[in-house]
C-alpha cells in the first residue's frame, strides 16, 4: 500500500476552494455518493460526508449510523441523515465491517455540517477489499475536477428549477435546500448522494 494510504486521521487535508466548497486534495478519497474515506495506519478506514453534500442538504436533525459489526459493500446504502422528516440515504465508500461509530455526531448531528472533514466523521470500517475499492474513488486533483463537475450540475438544476444563478464572487451559499426547497429533497439526494444506485435503477 502506498504512503498516501497510510495517513493518520489527525492530519488535516489540504483544501482547495471550488465555488465555495472546500475540497481535499490530499489524504481523503471521495466517493461518487459524496462520502469520503481515509485509510489509517491502524488498517481501519475512517468515513465521513464531504462538504459538498453538507452545503446542498444543510444541517441534519438526526443521523442514523450503521450497526457495529455489520458488513457493508461499496456503493450500498449504509446509513442515513434526516432533516425535517426527509431522509437522505448514504452509500458506503468501501467494503468492510463497521468497527466504531462517532458518538458525538449521534448526540449532535450538526457536527457533520460544521466540520465534515474533522469532528463530524461518521464511522470506521475494517476494510475487506481496500485496494480495489480505492481505485473506484477520486483522489488528489481528481477530487477538484469532480467537484467542479458536480457544481456545474447543481447550478444547472438550480437555474432550471428556480432561476437561481451563481452569485458574484463565484461562491455558493450554505444550505442550498434550506434556501430553495423547490429543488426537492428527493431530487437532490438521488442526483448527488445515490448516484450509483440511480444508475442501477435506470438500467432496469
């Protein structure tokens, strides 16, 4: 395993601003469902949600974390956020067994929104197929390119539904759904958090 895979959780990633979204260009691998994965020296993988997901969905009222000891697979739903009665299912970024969950976010779900790359982490997993899983994730400058593409998709949806355009300065406001509920919680979740599952649905 390369050195970049053996980073300790205490290290903060280098961040690049993309339309107001902080994007990690080191340490953190990004999944198409907007979770992140950080391989640790212990062999575990720490998992959280990226800043993009948090800026579009806003702060959650409740987080439903996975059960310790349960097995999950990459791209399969492993947990959920709830806001104002709306549920957002979240896909696992890697295969493996859940080893621990973050009790802080269970008590205060807003931590995920406030500090998505730090204290707002979600759970750790003992990976079963890490090298192959990592090949399916974004890393480094690819994170920036991908979030730029996701941002453009979001701007297109916002413009087509509510006529909103990117404000001067090029930074999107926090809590897109809170400002524009007309965008539809279900649509935002399907478009951005359940990307892989949505592709499967379309194939059927």
